[in-house]
């Protein structure tokens, strides 16, 4: 299933939200050690589905940071050689029981039917993957920024959100600030 010999195709040019807009329900849960176990179960499931494909699988997002309150959705990032080769990765994950939710330039999202695990697929060289890992690792090691991020999320949840993208966008400034500190402390 290696895509290294196949020429890359053009990627999609627009966002496709499979199934349309859904009702939004946001709440933070206290840290839960089950999130790490859920990730490990899905990492095994993803690796099995993508057997023969060179793919990196990592736990990202707030559920990957011990001690951080989070929405009870385990986020996983999968880096593949060619994001446009959906027959190699998206189709395999759908066959393994995940549902396609988002198709957009450089990114695909599949999730469990229960919506408790989101699998983000990116091309291996996409800077988003490194940014997810940088933020995760920094939040794991910096209690002050971990508290800042949690406080920001709690404050934002006092507002009404019609769209999860609007909620995510509202966190952008603090995430950028934290990532800048993380880059400085990593010497980047």
C-alpha cells in the first residue's frame, strides 16, 4: 500500500463537512486516566487498519495531557506520505469502523460513531503535525501554561457557541502564545 511510487494527485480545494452541521455540546471533564487507555486501543486499531502503510500515530489534544481538563474526545493525529491517497488510509479507517467527517485541503478527519475519538490525518510534512506535538509536549511539562490553557477553555465555555470551529478559533490567541513560549524553550 505504499504511495511512494504513485504520483501525488491534487488535493481537495474546499472543506467538505460530511453529514452537515451538527448540534454542538461542549463541556469540560476532569482529567481521566481512561483517555490514555482509549488512545492506546485506537492506536492499535489504526495501525492494524493501516498495516503496510508507513504512518505515524500520536495522541494529541487536551486528553493527551495528564492533569488537564478536556472535552471527553480523544484526538489522534496520523501522518501519512500522501494525504490525497484516501484509498490507502481513509478507506481503510472507514472499513475499520470509523466514519469520515471532514475532508479539507491537507486534512481528513474520521471519527468513531460515538464521536468520542477523532482521527486527524495529515501529510507527513504538514507543519500542523509538529505544532500539535509541540503544544502537547509543552503542556505536559509546563504547569503554568497548562493552567492558562485550562482557564481559557473554562472561560470560553461560559459563552454560547453555535459552532465548534468558532469555539476552537476563540482559543487561537492563547494557543499561539503558548506555542511561542514552547518554541523558545525548545530553542526553535
